[in-house]
C-alpha cells in the first residue's frame, strides 16, 4: 500500500519512547513491502544525516520545523481557553504543515493515511477531506496513550492551585477531543488495553473506535545485556524530563525516596540521565547528597554498566514506559510505581519490583543494592520477558491485519 505516515517527531535516533514506536513501525511497514511517505515535524537539533537514515525505510521524507517558544505557547494557551480546544492540540496546529500536506495530496494519491499519536490526528483528517479523486484513503490512528489521562494525573499531584486547575481543565477538554477524534478514524491502534478501556470510559462506556492493541516493541537482538559488577552502587533514572510526568516523578524520588535509601546505603549514587532535569536534582553539590546529574547522554552504557537499580518513579502518564523495555534489554533490575509499569506484561517480584509509597520504593531499591545475586536474577527475568513479548520483529506482524492488500 501507499501510506502517508504523519509523525510529530523525526524518529531517529530512537532515543525516546515515541521515537522507538515510530522507528520500528516504519521498519516493519518497509519490510512488508509498503511504500511509505513520511511527513514529520523536525526540531532545531535534528541533523540531516538522521533524516537520511530513515530513507532506507521511506520512499520519500518531508519535514516541517516545529515552532516552540514561550510567547507562542502563551498565545496558544489563550486561544485554548477562549475556544475550548485542548492546548496540546492547539500548540501543534502549524500552518506550514497544513500547506505541505495540501501540496503532497495535489501531487499524489495514497491508499492510507497513518497518524502517529493524537497530535497528528487533525492533519490526517484534514488530509483525508482534501484528497484527490474519488478514492477515499483509509485512516489509521496510532494511540500511544489515552492522552487525557496525562494532564488529569498531573493535576492530582500538582501543588500550585492555578496549575492544578489548568491541568484539570486540559484533561476535560482533551477527553472530549480524543473521543471525537478516534470516532473519525477507520482504525485506531492502541498501545495498551488499559488506554483503550480508559477512553471507552471517557466515551461513556462505548468504545469510540474499533482497533487492535499492538504494544510498543523494541529490538532485543540489537541490544545485548550489559555486564555489571556485583558491587554496583548506582541507582539510575533515564528519560527526558521535559515530559512533565518524568520531571514530576524524578522530583518525588529525589525529595521523598532518595534520603531513605541513603540512610541505609550511604555510598549509593543517584544518577539522572536526560534532558531538562528538575530543580530538585539541580541544586548545588553542597545541598544534595550523592546525586549526579548527567543531562542528555548519547551513550549511557558506561552508567548502565555500574547500575544496581533502574528506577521508574512515575505517578502520571499513559501508554507504556519504553524505558522499562530498554532496561530489560540491558538486563537491569527495575523498580517502578504501578503507573510507571502500566500496560506492560510483568510479574511483580520476578520481572521487576512494584512500589508506590516512598518507604516501599526505597526498600525495593535497597534490596537490589544489598542482594546482587537476586538482583541479577530479576534482570535476567526481565530480559526473557522482553524477548518473548516485546520483540518488534515478531509482534509487529499484527499490523498486517490493517495494512493488507
């Protein structure tokens, strides 16, 4: 099939959950013989060679600069408050993207229009209505999250009353928008059954669209386990903290969990890897104990080789946390909150450890630090789970149910 694939991100390097999903879906579609035209927003830091890498899977690639600035966000927030459109959707409504799609549709025809994530739904539906000729292209929406849950959960943990009210309002607006958008697509693919059920609940109990559940998958064959010494003392978080659930989770861990760990394991080191670390971990060295802020790291393997516990302390979010799948590929033992591991197939105490209170989370990390042989067995079990359930080369055959000739 000829597929117009719309993405919010240039998915290479595949160094974040959404990019991992897009990258491996593109790989599978190409391996199945489909002709893909990728249209994506690019960021100022994206390099030409990263886009060029994707040409091995795409027949053509077109990008538009994603505008981001505080004045623009303020204007879009005001627009959202006046019109009722969710801020997260209004922020990504870019005229240059609409013009590009109009030009492509005037030049070519497509059998299907694939929107990756809810942010691109508005463009897919506009592209379908602006199609050329009598043939109506099939529309597919890949729902990485039940998006309305993200601001809703962030509101529950927000301390600022104004911020809490704005997040709660965004959650309500996003819920209505998300249900309506899903109903306009021929197929909606869900990353987790939990997200599908959450949106059905938001729709009043009626599923807003038919579709499959296809989890985010990784490539265990390309990611061997990381050898680690038995005396490892590093506790590692890895993820972009510009995504609010990550920032909120790291702040909770640094403030409420880490001091409890240091009481029993004073030589432990908490390493934070990723963009935009929050203020709680960016304090001067004299005000924090054993916290190392690495920022964005192109190759985290040196840190992972010293990691005794990989932590996912999230209390908000939706979809799947690909960082757990990555940690399993590396053979690392994981401690996560219930929400952090939402949507993932696991057995608590075998594949990872689940803890939601500061005290329980701290004790789980301390046990991994104190019992290296048992920690290694948890890491090995996680590795087996990702090989069985989350290998894209096996699982993504499910896309054939949608993209069959």
